[in-house]
């Protein structure tokens, strides 16, 4: 398996996260059609902010997403942008929000770094580096 690195002017990176966002109060409001609206809006934001949505899926009350991003972006910037835009687009498409006119998403989310070598392999690699004498 070949790792695809993101090469930019001053950095080379392979940063990926697994993101889960839930609806306000975990209300079951998503349909296949509304998830398509959410996915499209996530990908539009990704294009504008220069990150990639590599996988996307969802259930009635939450979404799962795999994102690859550059080091210049923070996770909170990306999450706030995709949640804000997707909430607006969801409402504009006529889908009901779970709690009032403004709230589609819970303010909480789960994010986890993914990819790369297992931690134990990295720890061993660092320990085994040659120290200068």
C-alpha cells in the first residue's frame, strides 16, 4: 500500500481524521435524500478550504466521515465550516431540523486521528534512533 502524501510549499503531510457528527438531541431526521445534501455540502466546503472528504456515510441521527487535510487547517475550523454550511443547505432543501429552525447538529462531535504506523511501531522507531555521541 502506497501512502499518498500531500506536498505543499513548506510541508509534506499525511493527516487524516475520522469524524462523527450527531444531530441535536440525536433526533432521527436523516433520509437517503437529506444525507446526499449533507454529503454534497461537506464536499463543497472541502473544496473551498483545501481538504478532502475521502469517505462519507450516515444513519438517521449521525454521519461518519474520513477527511484528509493540510497542516495549515485546524480540525475545529473544518468541523465548524462543514456543520454550518450543511445545516444551512439542509434547511434550504426543505428538510426538517430536529430542534427549531437553527439547530441541526449537536455542538459535540467525535474526531480521531487515523492512518500511519501503529503507536508502538512509532515509539520503537523513535527509541532506536542513533543518539549523537
